[in-house]
C-alpha cells in the first residue's frame, strides 16, 4: 500500500510538471502555443485514467496553481478548462465508458467551463468577451464598407443588412458556443487518444465516420422546431424565437454531419478513392441545404441497406 501511494505521488508530481511546462510553452512560445494547449490535457488525462478521480482532481488543482504562479493569472482560465477536460477524459477511460460517453462528457465539460470562465470575467473583472468580440467585428465590417465605398463608390453591405446580420449572430451565440465547445472537444480527443494508447492506456476506439448514425429522435426534434416556425411564428427576439433559432442551428449542424457520413458510406461502398470523400466534404458546405435533406433521408429511411444490397449485386 505505501508503495502504491508513493508511486501515485511520484507520477502525480511528474504529470503536474508536464502540465505546467505545456502551459508555460503556450504562454510564452508564440508559434506552437496552439499545439501545447491541445496536448495540455494529456498528462492529467493519463493520470486520471490510472488513478481515482479524487487524486486526479488534486493533481489538476495543483497544476492550475503552478500554472498561475509560473505563467501569470491570465493563463488560469486555460489551465482550469484544460485540467478539467483532462480529469473528465481520464475518468471516462478509467470507468471503461463508451466512446460516445467520452465525447459527450468532454464536450459538456468544455461548455460548462467556458460558461464559468465567462461569468467570472463578467462578475469579477467587468469584461464581456462576447460583446467586445462582436463590437470588434462590427468595426472591421464598417471599415471594410468604407474602404469599398472609397474604391468602388458602393458599399459591400448596407447598414440594414449589417444590423440584421449582427442581430442574428448575437441571437445564435448560444448555439455557436455549444457547437464550438463540442468541436474543441472532438479535436482534443482526436489528438490525445492516440498518444494515450501509445502510453499503454486502454482507450475506446472510434468507429469510422462513415458508420456514424445519430439517434432517430433528432428527426422528431427537427419536426417540432419546424412546426413551431410554420404554425406559431414566434415573435422576433422573444425567448421562444431565440430557443428555436439556436436549436435549429444545432440540429442543422447534426444533420449536415449525418448527410456527409452517408456520402462517405456511399463512396466507400462504391470503392471510390478517398480523395472523392474530401472533395464531397468540401462541396457539402455550399450545398448545406441538400446535405441536410440527405441527412434526414438517411435517418428516416434505411437507405444504407439499399446501397449495401446494390453493391453486393
């Protein structure tokens, strides 16, 4: 027992040191700071995958304290978020949870930590990053408009269009933040799981993207949102309008992913080269309406069996 405690203490100290070094690199080395941030959860995740959650939380807390002492208070939010992500990732692996649970728990952790950091900045420092970012983007657009007017004599976008666009961006900010949180979680998981596997951790395997199937309940949510828009017509700017708008954006994103997954499945079954998948994925962005429809058809009907059957013939 003492030997195990000593081993846990030594390895915990090593993981804290590695975490602190990665945060130092992200703070002071400009060209590779993004890489350092992406791999910062790795030492905490490795420790959390091998030891109990309470010990992992302690390691993460010590890592946050040392990061603050060595890199400054400005790095504390990043250390808090990435340390928490490492604990959640490692705990999911320690408990032998599924790949879906690992992704969802990491995404939700990102979302919650981002909300906590945002509220802390607003309440303690009076800094609203969202409002500041929107104001900066607005100023850039206005300057671009002025430049375009001075060169061509016409504005690229009218003030009314600009106001409508920024109102939409502001109203859909919850959906944007949610999608961003899960996208960051996907990137972190993608880059860290192979390294954890190399280090001897039994990580869950992710099925190929072409086999991704979302729950069919997504279609019911989509139908409910569609019916609200068609029959209730929420007042612009109302609570219901904001909720429906944000849920719609999230559902559209999910259905686009489902549609692209079906395209990848079709290409794989037809034996086409992988380059076709990349071209189809890029083309899915301007053809998002068609891809959403394809995602709905893929979820609602068993078209993959039809593709599989015709391929066998």
